[in-house]
């Protein structure tokens, strides 16, 4: 008996040491564990259908729209606000894009779809600025402003075409949604995967050199190499899965879908914004202690406005992906999306009390939610039951978070 | 001390709704001088200091910095005038680590315009080392730190940026005896460098040891200002508690304190 407890203890110590040395976020590990568990259960229950390249490919594409918006929702919630309007904002912006592309600009003109993308992003930024203005400079709580936005933008989406669905979109534009031609093929996927691995290695070497220059401690070599190996394995695995799904009735691999590339770019940009820019630092400071932020000379109002503008632009990007995927502009686009987006951020560890949250966490949250949805669809679970389940998961995730935070302090 | 005062606050008024928190207070501060601001709880000490630090812009009155009339509308403007503040509430973002708090609003950037966290950590270590050599774990979130460590972060932030005028609102409230001594030593050193310091503390002994002059407030009003070399602690206590100047106080009034 004593032996047994001793081994258990050293194992726990080893794990703790591993976490300490690698500086991995335990919360993130727990989420990855949860995701792994969900995938395992669905794989067993669907006799392996869940884990086929085809399903994983679809799952990835399905996660993009919520994922893109969730990265912005993290900033909004970290700054102690909320945005209930993201679904409607997506819907309205999507209708504006579709209307310009199909009914205003000449069909087939090469500049048509790129210009509508610009219009969509500008429209998102403008509406975000409108909401941010009321929150930051007029002191109306974000809950109220964005609840109004939820109604107004949904109404606005209908008004664009009196409720008509507009189709079809430009064939080139459709690639942004990841349809049949909307992937980049095997070669490019491998090139991008290779670049990602090089960036991984370069990043950790760079960080190491910098820390050494300041005389700070660095991770032991085995930990550094271990992390790079695991990261590279994930990248390679991802590319292999995307390449394993072929175009219909051919052996041609699809490769990474364009919307997933868009998501990756958004995630990198947002993670960098959160971690290495002044703006990101200020958003976290504002969420941690608004008074301290103000006393430190931060222009809290301007930065709050910026947060909502960023959220609006992300809704614009999500609208592009949605209309491209749908090959149409329809009134119901983004309906209830605000709930999935907020849930993804919260499941991903964003604290509703403000000040805490990560972009990568929100993406994991989005993938967890989409995996549940996707797996239950495969199992033939009714839409009603799916809603009940995802609601319960949301409560469980937040409950787990509060328990976890209590134990840590 | 015949040169121009660093700070001259004239007839300062600040109201919060019905509360007249600061009511016609005048105070000045010379280079290399420590002025203690004393008074009971709620006397208006912190509000007066926040008028100077830009956190509570004044309703009425004038502020002169080095002889020039200025308006201080927000903390940024105060910092630009060389005024640094240790707030009674510390004003730290709990979710950020010590270097991030120390440089909040004035981050060190890399050549690409991004945050240079390594440089900030390195600088933070140097300045915190001066205050509290036992405090090494500075890169965890401030909320996981002890009260004294948090206070060290707030002090470090105020002294790092070459202040000309330093406001210390209860800077040692959470510190142990050894750290308090280090802060006292620090105050003496800053004083010798020609920095003007407003020191607020409830510990009248501390203030007496460090301050050249004390200013006493009661219910938002100014009772008076005296050189510490010309009054006794009991007389100052009389000013704080009874609101009477040493000349007005009787021996009997003061006996009650013993
Ligand atoms: N932001 C505010 N809003 C409303 N009233 C305030 C505000 N800040 C201070 N007051 C009021 O102003 C008065 C003076 O407060 P102040 O904080 O200056 O006291 P103090 O002398 O610093 O006391 P202590 O020794 O307890 O720190 C108090 O009556 C307080 O209630
Ligand atoms: Mg006070």
C-alpha cells in the first residue's frame, strides 16, 4: 500500500513539474482532454464515421464562422462587455454583400467580389463603431446597446431586399466558403504546413535567444524540443486529414479549405493583437480593473470603441464566409449565432467577470461545440435534444471553470 | 527653500453631489521637501491628492506647477507634468503581472512597435529589487501576490519614471517593518534627489520622522500647516482630532489623548 501512494505522488509531482517547465496552460490541456474524450466517444458510437477525413473536413469548415467571431467575442468579454448582436450583424452585412454582388455591381466583373468583400468589412466596422460609440462615449451598457443591435440589424437584413433571398454569388467568391473548388490542394497544404513548422521552430528559438539575452531562465531543451515535436505532429496530422478527403469521384485531395485558412489568419492576427500589442494589453487591463486602467492613463473610451470595431470587422469576415458557403444571401444567416459565439468563448475559458480569456481557448471552445453538434447529427439526435445537450455542456463548462479557479487560488 | 514651489494648490474645491470633500484647501510643496497630509478617515486627503494626480479634476481653485498655472484634466496630463502617484487603492490590474502593471500606459516597445515584455520584466526586476529583495516571483498575476508585494509593485511604478512630484497615499499600509524601513530610506533618498513628496499616512510617527511640514485636514477643510520642527506630535494630534491649531489648544484638551 505505501508503495502505491508513493508512486502516485511522484507521478503527480512529475506532472506538475512538466507543467511548470513547459509553461503549458493546464486549463488548455484540460480542454484538449475534453475534446479528445468527446471525439473518442463519438468515434466509438458512430463506428468510426466521426473520425473519417470527410467528417473531420466538414467539422473544420463548420467551425470557422463561429470561430472567427469567437476570437473577437473574447476581447469584448475580457473588456467586461458583451455583444449580443453578432448574429444579426453577420446577417445584415451578408445581405449587403450579396445585394451589391448580385444586384448592384455588374455580374462577372473581376472587381465585383473583391469590392463587395471590402464593403462587407467596412459595413461591419461601421456598425461596430456605432455600437462602440454608445457603449464607450454615451455610457449605455453593452448588453442594452447590442440587444438593440440584435433587433435592428436583423430588421435591417430583411429591409435590404424585403426578405428575398439573393443568389447565386460569383463563382470565384464561392471559393471563400470552401465548396468543391474551395480548397488549396495537396501541394499548397504541405507547403503551408511546412511553413507553420518552420515558424514554430523559429518562434521558440527567437524567444529563447531573447530570454537568454536578458539573463532569464529558459525551458530545458527537452521541453522545448518536445513542444515543437508535438506541435509539428499536430500540423502534419491536420494536413494529412485535409488531404485524405478527396474531390467527388476522383483521387484528387482537397487540401486545406479556404475558410479554414481565413480562420487561421484571423486567429494568428487576433492572438498577436491580444498578446503583443498595446491595444491588447489595454483591453486586458480594462477588464482586470477599469479604474486602474483609467488611472494609468489609458484612454478607456477609445479602446472600448476599438474593441467593438474589431468585433464588427470579424462579423464582416464571418459574413463573407457564410454567404460564400451558402452561395446566397438569405435572411436567416447568423440566426442565433450570438449564442454559439458567446458559448464558444465561455467554454474556451473567457471569464464573464472580465480580464481573463484566450483566443486559442475560444477556438477550442468553438471546435468542442461544433464536435458535439456534428457528432449528435451523425447519431441522428433530434435538433431539440441537441440544444438541450449543448445548453447543459455550457453550464458544466462554466461550473468546471469556477471550481478550477477556486482550487488554483 | 526660497525658490519657486514645485506645486502650489490654491483654494481647491471638490464636491461629490452633496459632499464637499475638499473645501478651500491651499498647500504647496518645494523641491526636496516632504509634506505630510494628515487627517481622520474621510477628511478629504485622498480626494485632494487625486485632484493633483488627475483622477478627480477640481471643481474650483488653481494649481501651479513650478510657477506655471496648469489644468490637470486626467491622469495622463498629471504624468506628463512629472506627477507620479501611489494610490491608496494601489490601482493595479489584478489579472496582469507586475511588469505589465508597472509599465501600464507607458510600455516599452520593440523596434516593430510591439510590447517588449522581456525588457519590461528586466527593468521591473531591477526596480523591485531595490524595494523588496525577497520579492522575485514578479511574473505571476498580481492577484496572486501578497498585500505587501502588491504595494511594492505600486511603489515601483511611481518611482521608476523619474517623477518630479510624488504622491504617496498610505504607501506602507500593507508593508512589514523591514519593508517599511526600506520605503522610509527610499523617501529620504528621493528627497535628496530634489523630488517633492506628498506623504499621507495614519502613522503620525512615520510622518513626523520623514516630513518637513505637515498639513492637517478635517471634514474637507484645512486646519493648518506647520513645520514638524516647530510643533510636537501632541499638538499635531490636537489639530487632527480637535481641529484646533496649537495656539488655540489647551493643555487640558491634549491630556485626553494620554
Ligand atoms: N468618488 C467619490 N464619490 C463620492 N464621494 C467620494 C468619492 N471619493 C471620496 N468621496 C468622499 O469624500 C470624502 C473624503 O474622502 P477621502 O477618500 O479623501 O478621505 P481620506 O481623508 O483619504 O480618508 P482615509 O484616511 O480613510 O483614506 C469622504 O466623505 C468620501 O465619502
Ligand atoms: Mg484616503
